[in-house]
C-alpha cells in the first residue's frame, strides 16, 4: 500500500474510532453520574442574593460566565452556595435547588443539564465519530476485497492512461495532494473511448509521465463497475 491514499483512510478511520470511544466513555460517565445524582439528591427552596461574573481559563484565553449566589436553609442550618446562572434569573428570585444529604453546602439546579450533555456527548461525540471511523475502514475493506476478487476471478484488459486527476476523496492539508490516473479503453478502429477507469489515489510527483502508457485493469465478470486498475508495473507504484 505504498504511497496509497488508503493509508489516509486507515489513519483517519482509526483516529475517529479512538475519539469516538473516548467521547462515548466520557458521555456514558456523565450520564451515569447525572443519574446517580438525581437518585440521591433532595430539593429545597433558595433565594438568589447576587449575580456576579466569574473568570475562568488561563493566560490570554480567559473568559467570563455568570454565577448566581443562592441562600437556603436545610434542617435549620443556613447555607450559601454558587450555582450556574440560568437565563431569566434575577436577584430576589426564589428557585428550587438540589443538594446531596451528605453535602448540603453544595447546591445545583439539578442533573438534567448534565444528563442531556452526557447524552449529546455519547451520541454525537461517541457514536457519530465511531460510525464515521467504521465508514472509512469499510471503504478500505471493500476496495481491498474487490481488488483480491477481480485479480483472482476477473477479466484482465489493458487501458491507456489519459489523464492525472486530483483524488477528491482524500483531503490532505499541506504537502502534495493525492492523485489518480484516469485510464481509458479505446476502439481500435475509431480511437473513440468506450470505457474509463480510475486508479486508487496515490501520491507521486511523476504521475504525468505515465500518460499514454498501458495499464492492466481487472474487471468483475458480473459487475463492470467493480474493477481494479493495477499500477504495480508502472515503475514501482504500489497499491
């Protein structure tokens, strides 16, 4: 698979699956924590006493967010805690807050937001990335399977390299883009093109020198849309 764009698919697919597994794990943990919190948490009424700006981050990347101070009473004991600001909150408002019996000094607006965030991370950050990664790997699997099948059971013909085109199925930032060789079968009497075939994407600065040369193309006997352009005889270009 030397200089083959399939390597990019393999790297990207594997990377996406790793990210997806990590995100799914984090989302799952967040959902479990939110569920555990909601199953143990108790509620009481509190009063917003102040709304302030809090800076977070470090260096030049600091940001600000609103934090609400809330006073509440549990079992005759008065507490003051900071909670996340929610749109519409005003000083003096009475709100329902959640707390754990063994940590009454820590109040929150409940675990619903954390639960939704966990579901979002699990589904979008996890399952979507995993599905995308599997798709990339599946592309390689199908192409490799077709190559193996047609070389063993297909019909071999010769085609002429007529152009070098960018392989838009692979996007690489920086460096040389991947290209493919467009090959054609021509009618020997009229010289008209009767069929065209594209090679797999490869990275090679000398592809233009192969225009006009003949390459082997292996065709599936039952489905001519499945084929493999064999570049292995063109000065060491491997697939």
